[in-house]
């Protein structure tokens, strides 16, 4: 676990963590002093003669020139008050630093996860569930900060426990060893019972939360179909199972998290009573002379038990959120694209040489394909579903890498060094258009700067500007999530405008009009052929009417180009 966690931290994080550990040792010393100084104060307050019978008291008394024993004790008490106020301030600052480090890692971890997901190869992305990716960024990254926080608290409390125990051993090693034995036995008992249950609940939490996200994602993504089928009850049952399972795991964790505190409180009070019994049994008279010792042990236990409780609670929280560390670590070491900024020029042709592709070894989708596409050509690929049309186009536009063969752009081999430049030359119009809940301008620009003149120009080319200006709010027209406020043809025109906004050299249509009726498709295709003048057009289509103006039509059968 520590190795994985260490691998997630940056160099600056590790330096900050080192300073925190040093600070925690300083805090531990202050806590130990806070416990140990109370016994001398109580002893002196109960017997002023100790001031003159103990050399260190008398040295301080003479150095500061106290005129009376009472003034010395009052000054002693005032110093303790200042010290305890200082102790509280230092602890608050330390807890701030702990929170700043642990909670502040959420931004770093979430950003790195999002960066990795954006940079992962397209082939890897399509094998992942979007709901699971969202869960990892939103929840698992947050849970990991809880784990880090628990780990830091546990380490800081361990230092405090070690120093307080050292002080106890110095004062009375027999009682301390007995206390240690009792606490160790109880600690082992809880780690072997309560901690194991909490760890199992942590695994259940992650599994149910994953199902929770999947149900939500599936439902919201297919809302219309669900309403038509009347599947609400089945979906609610699935949601209830995931939600209740997630809630029960958290209930078990929250309940069991309180067990160490309550159990240790009972042990602590019992130990105080045991110490009193031990001292009376040993000396067979009242123990007024041991009030200083007893006060130190009582105060020590009062400070020690919360530390032991926090250690056990933090340990249990680490177990509960351990799955989050595994998930985040695995996703941050995920292979991402390392793309170069080398420019690639397209003036003449795209050439595929001995091109083959397989999703898994020994199962090729495409076999030894040779193809040349001249700049400005209008070509189409047809074939049965599963014949490899979309895969071939994804290879051409640089989303996949061939398992065999090469793709050349004007004799320059397409590679990781220049594929980023090549992708920027592509305007892609998919079959399923995703429009987010924003304005037309925001959906067309897709994060790029909005140039109003250019935006209006591409919307005119897509033959939708007049409609938006006349019936809606022009560029400020809100499309609704998934474009629900627009018709299928209008969404397709927005997609055309989006593809044209980047001024691409190659336009790709992946069955972009297959969901439209014949009349709307004919109009859309007229617009596409019009706006693709001077550009290379690559289409995937089933309807022959869509391909009438294509210069070349290729058919794919069982991964072979005909």
C-alpha cells in the first residue's frame, strides 16, 4: 500500500510530507511534556516543602528571585496555562497542515485522473465504462484523500503514543508494562475482528457504488426508451439494490468505527481503577502520597486513549478505503498516448500499405489492405455490419494504430510523432450526435474560442442559421441535454457545423445520416457535398442513395477490401 501511495505523490508532495512527519514528532514532544508537567505542579501545589527539597525547583526559585513559595506555585501554574494555550495553537496549525495536504491532494489526484482518461488511447477508452470513470474521479479520488488523512493522523498519533509510553516507563515501568500488555491484547482483538469486517465492507462499498453509477448512467442515457417500455419498476429495483448495498456498507463502517473509542474508554476507566487497587494492595494504606503519580497516569491515559482510538480508527478507515487506492493507482499508471507535435502536411494522397488490424491477438478485423485516397476525392466504404468499415476509418483518421502495415500521408508515415497534427485536419460527423446542455455556439466550438463571424458562417454552410435566427436566439439557442430541443436533422446540421468549425481538410461521415428519413437525408447530403468542395470526403454508408456522388465506392467483406 505504501509503495502505491508513494508512487502517486509528486516530488513536492513528498517534501511536504517529510516536513509534516518532522512536525508530528515536535507535536508528540509537546504532548508528552503537557502530560508530564502536570504531576510536578500538583505535587508542589500539595506540598510547598518540595520547592526547597528538590534541587531543580530550588534552582528555578532562586534564579527568578521569588519572595514566597505561593508566588512560585502561582507562576508555575501561569506558565502551564501559557504552555497549554501554545500547545492548542500548535495543534490547530498542525491539523490545518494535515487537512491542507490530505484534502488538497483531491485536486491533484482528480486532475491527474482526468488528464489520464483524456490522454488514454481511443481503443482503451471504448473498453471502459463512462460511469466507472466518473465514479473514480468524483468518489474514489475523494476517498483516497480520506485514506491519506487517516494515514497521516495514524502516524502522528503513533509518535505521541511512543513518547507518552516512554514517559510512563520512566515513572513506573511495572504498571506501564501491564498497561501495554492489556492494550496490545485488546488492539489485536479489534484488528482481527472489527478491522476485518470493515475491510470487507470497503470492498462491498466500491462494488455497490460502481453498480450505482452504472444504473444512473444507463437510465439517463436511455430515458426515452425506458419511458416507452415502462421499465421504471425494474430500474428502481436495480437502483434500490445498489443504493441500499452502498448505504449498508457505510452504515457498518460508521457503526464499527465507534467501537474502538467506546471499548477503549471502558478499558481506560478500568485501568485507572486497577492502578488504585494495585497501589492500595501493595502499600496497605491510603494512597494520598501517590496522588501526583496517579494524576499523571490519569492524565496520561486521558491523552493516550484518544490517540490509541485514533490509531485504530484511522487503521480501519485505511482498510475501508484501500480499494480506492488500488483503483486510482491502476488508472494513473494506465498507458496513455505520448503524442508529439511534429507537423504533417497533406497535399497529395493518403496511402494504406499492407494494413491489418486486430483487437485481440490472432483475430484480425482487417487483412492486408492496400488503398490510395487522393486529396479532394469523395470515397465511401460499404459492407455488412461488423465487416470493419468503422475500424478502417478510425485507422485512417489516427484513432487506432495498425497491428501491421503503415499509413502514409504524402509519403510521411503516420506515427505518434505526427498523429496529433493529422487528427486536427479531420472533421468528424458521427452517426450518434452528442450535444451537451449548452448553447449552439458552445456546442459547435466544443471548448475552442468562439469566433462569431466564423460560427455564423459554418452554421450557414450547414443550412441551419436562418432557422436559429428566425425561431430561436441564434447562437445563444439552448439545445438541451443530448440536443433534445432539436430535431434529428437539426442535430445533424449542428454536427456538420461543428466539424467545419475547425476548417478541416478531411471530412468523415460515419453513417451520419442513417437515422434520418430519406427526404431529410437527401437534404443533408446535398449540404455535405456542397461544404466538402475542395476537401477530401470519406463516408461510411449503407444506402446507395447516399453514395451517388462519390467518385469511388469500396466494399469490405470479412475484413478484405473489394
